[in-house]
């Protein structure tokens, strides 16, 4: 005996007007489409597994910012101040003046000299000839390499070495203040001149670990190796990608378990997981074909693609189970689910994709790459989860256990949805809106403490107790030179960089900086000139000043370090060593320099900001600060426009977008209170959170509006929405929230920060769509008029 509901559904499906063209094309050719998907998955999957890590110094900085433009134009004359590593070779017992220590230092220096990617001309160590000592005697200047002639490790040789170091001025820079360690400084090439290939940061970091720390540090209990620098930091981040993969596996496992608990159907569990993994493979494969790699920041995007895929997959499984419970077969249930979900699904995904692409406005390549990766991933989900998923389910269908689970909607199971439906009640809705306004106000209040940039010492992308940050803390504590350097480039005409007027302006700038908060010390050609002038006058500090005599200036800088003067003498840097790289410190120092330049105009010289790691971070902070509000504006503009085009109602837009806005404000307040700054690693999360969160509101609103148009009162319509779509939204929000919550335990701090922020946004976007949206609908949609209109239409039809 045929099922009447089933027959009615078949008749409904075969009605030409009811059957969308896209549905007919997909389901009438489902076998051939699945075969095509199989070949595409194999091809793109092969490319996905061969995608390589891709990180470079230039991709992490805003190349179009004036500071960076100035730095890149003078890069060859700055000895790669933005990209270098420092290796501190320290002793546990005794000091550096032993034959064993100096022998080890020599071997490590030789190892560094031959490492691929090292700029050998700029390598500095006590064993390199460019580290020299100078003294003034009755016969004039004397000097030479710090390592004395005929050094043999004897006591006399070591004593000569000690004296040479004291005369060299390297104590506090290359030699620790307590003489228990020395530094090997190695500038790096971004492009290896031998191979013309970009520097492989992961390979370089591993090579340094193997040939330096493992070879000389671990076997010798009295030697400790400390390594810092941009290349080492990025290398450690790339090594940490393994932990990201582990946490992604944990997330997939938890999602699978929760999905089975939710659906009670093996196929309804495995198929959405598989199609979401297929989406990730497609995304990675397409990125490789487009020439992209995976940097430490965009490596988290595949999980977001998986999360979005699961979000839409759950809706399909849920709707199929509802249709199957009515008696429809697998094919019919799949087609009905597709028909009801493909429009809101495509709207949500297109909103996601365009929202992510707003990150392209940020002039930092690594964020632009993340935008492309996320955009490609979402575009792929439109195919894999809205086409592949229903097609597979049209063959396997929902199991009997899954159907029974849906049919068992007793009063006890519906009680929670009945209770939640009161969010739309006339007495409760105003309270919800009042709470939302209060929450928005509190968010704005606490948001005022939100900072741009890094708020921690060392590498904030890594844990404070990570190997890199422990090494960084050692070097900061034992050397007087700060690790945070802002470089002001002074450009002049050719052969004019040592002119008195130029040097005097540099001297006045240094005095201004040294008396500014956040600056520990400065250095430039002026510093060298003052030191030599003092030395030429029996070391009397009364002569520690810049001479007005050009001849004296010229003679005082004859042996100036190459990093302080270029070959053409048309550029010389002023180095400002900062106490930290926090945003307020950088802003203060940059403002001081800009004010000085404005108040001291001249045709003889030009002061240009800013190189060094502090200059790069200052430029990055400025770009992010400027782009943040613009990015959010475009994200919300895109989402609002697409919602308006789909629903043709400004009221619908307000219902969907308002909960997202509340979540964004609360998220920024959370960041401010937890000490998480807005930077390269966290800025994209704000856009990604909005993009993913809009899915919830679109699905809820689509179902609610449909029921209201059919004539159901708002609270009853919302109850029915909660039983179906709302249940899936609640499950998705909680599942994805729990999945990213595990990231909090990651050894990579920026992954932990992203885990906290995404967990908050997943949960709060879900709460907003289930709690605030129906309250807004009570006042904005005029449900009573919609019910009356529906009854009038029904009466006219009868």
C-alpha cells in the first residue's frame, strides 16, 4: 500500500512549476556528476597533499606603506635590519675567556658562515675580521681584529682577547655585560643568491637547530644556545603546524561523535564529514594550482572551511530526516531538502565568500592570501555541500534509526523548544532587546581598551614559555642593546651624508629621541664621531660632542662601521633602541620623529621612517588600524546587501545582521579584557566570525518567514522553526564551538587566541540567532498583519 504523503510528495516533485531548473539538472544527471566529482577530488586531492609551506618576510609586511617603501629602497645599505638572526652562545659555569669556549664559538661561527641563506659579508662574531678594536696612543690610533694575532688559547692570548673586547665597544652588543655569552649576528638573504630561490624558513630553522643547538649545545652541558630573529620565529611557527593538524584531527573526531549523537544515522554522520573534507581537499588543491602555499596564518583556514561545510551539511541532514519521517524515499527527501535549502544556503555562502574577500583591502600579502584561501574554500563548499552532499544522500538516504529519532518528538523532547519559543512572546521580546542594548553598551565601554598590535614581549605568536621566547628573554636580559630597533634613514646628496648640517640635525634628533618615553638609547654616525673625538682628546668627556670642523668630522668617521654609512655617502641611518614593541610605544616614537621632521625642514637632508623590526611593526599597526573599521564596514555592507536582495525587506536585514553586530562588539570587548591586540593574526578572525555567523541567521529567518507567510502566529512559527532549523543551528554552534575550544591548549599562542575568539563568535552568533532574532521579529515583521494577510488570502482562494 502506497504512502499518501509519499505520493503527494512525488506529485509535488513532478509539478514543473515546483521543480527548479537547477534541481532538475543536478538530480537528473546525478550519476555523471558524481563520477565527475570523483575524478576532480582525485586530481585536486593529489595537488592538496603536495602543497608546501610558504612564508617570507615580505609577505608579512605592508609593502605599499611609505615606511616599508623607504626601507626596501635602502635595503642593501641597511644590512637587512628587518631580517636577521642572533645566536647567543652562553656558558653555565665560568665565563667566555676559556680555550674551550672560544674554540666552540669559532666552530659555530664557521657553521653559520656556510649556512644557506646567510649574508656572509655581514656576519659578525668575535671570530670575524669585521669586529675590531681601536685605541688612541701617543703614536695615534691603533687597532685590529678582536681575536689577537697568534691566538693559541693560552692564558696570555685570552687576556689579550679580554683587553681587545673592552677596547672594541662590543660589550653589551656582541658580548654580554657579564661576559658569560657572546652573539653571532647573521643577516639573511630573502632570495638565496646561489639558487635564486626564496629562503625556506622551515628548512633554515631546522638546519640551525641541527647544526648549532643540537651539535654544540646539547652534547656540552656547559654550553647553552639561544637563537632569535624573524627567520627563527617563522620557522618555529611552521614547525607548529603539526600541532594545528593534530587539533584539527581532534576537532573532526569530536564533530563526528556529536553529529552521530545528533542524527542517530551513520550516513547522516559520515557524508557531511566526508563532503566537508572533500571541500578542504579541493580548496588546498586549487590554491596550489594558483601558485599559493600555506603560511603559518592561513593554515587555519582549512578548518574554517570544514566548519562552514559541517554547518551547511547539518542543515541538509536535518531537513532530509524531517522529510524522510514524513514517508518520502531517499531520492524525494534529498530533492525536497535541496529545494528548501539551496537558496538560503547559497545566500549564506556567497555572503561568507564576499565578506572574506573584503580582507583584500588590507595591504598585507599574508592577509590577502588568507582572504583568497577563505574565498576559494567557501566557493568550493557551494558545490561540495549543496550539490555533492544531497546527491550522495539521494542514494544512501537516512537510516531507520535516524527517522525514528526525528519521529520521537514527544512532549518531553519538545519542552525545551516550547520554552525557547517564548523569546518571541510579546512580554519577553522587549526584555531581550533591552538586554541586547545593555550588552551593546557594555561592549562599547570595555572595547575602549582594545589595542592595535602586539601586547607581549618577544614573539607574541608563540607561548611565553616557548623555546623562542625563552631565548629572547635571555638575550634581552643580558645585552644592553634592545631587540626592538627603529631605523630613521637620513638621505642626502651624494657624498654629503657627513656634512656638519646633516650630522647636527641627526644629533638633535638623537637628543630628542633619548629624552622621549619608550627609547632606551640611540646610535648613528654622530655617536661614532663623538666617541672618536673624545678619544683623540685623551678621553676627556668635555670633548664628547659633535665638532663644527668638517675636517675633524671626516677624520673621526673614517673607521665607522659599514652599516652606518653607505658607499655613496648619500644615506646614513639613525638607530633608536626601544624598550618594547607595544603599539603605544611605537606610536609615541613615530610621532616624536614626525614632529621633529616637521619642525626642522631642510633642503640638505631628508629624514625617512622607518626600517628595523620596530619600523615594520609600526607600519603594520598603522595599516591594520586604518583597515579594521573599513573592513568591518564592507563585511556588514555586503551581508546586508545580499540579505536585502534575497528577502526584499530592510526589516529582514535588521533581524539577521543585528545579532552579528552585537557579537562583533562583544568580541572586541573580550579581546580588550584578555589582552589580545588586533594584529595580523587576529584581524581576519573578526571578518571570518561575521561571515560564518551570518549562516545561522539566514537559515533561521528563512524558515521563520516561510511559516509566517503560511499564516502561523509568530510564537508557533518560531516553535516549529526551533524544532527543525533551530535545532540544527544550536547543534552546529555548540559543536563547532567545542571543536575550536580545544585550540586553547595549542603551543602556538595565536592559534590559542583564534580558538578563544572563534569559540566566542560561534557560540554568540548561535545565541543571537536563536534569542535576539525572534525578539526583533516581534517588533519589525508585524507578524499579526502577516497572519491576517495569510488568512485573507486563504479565504479568497476558497
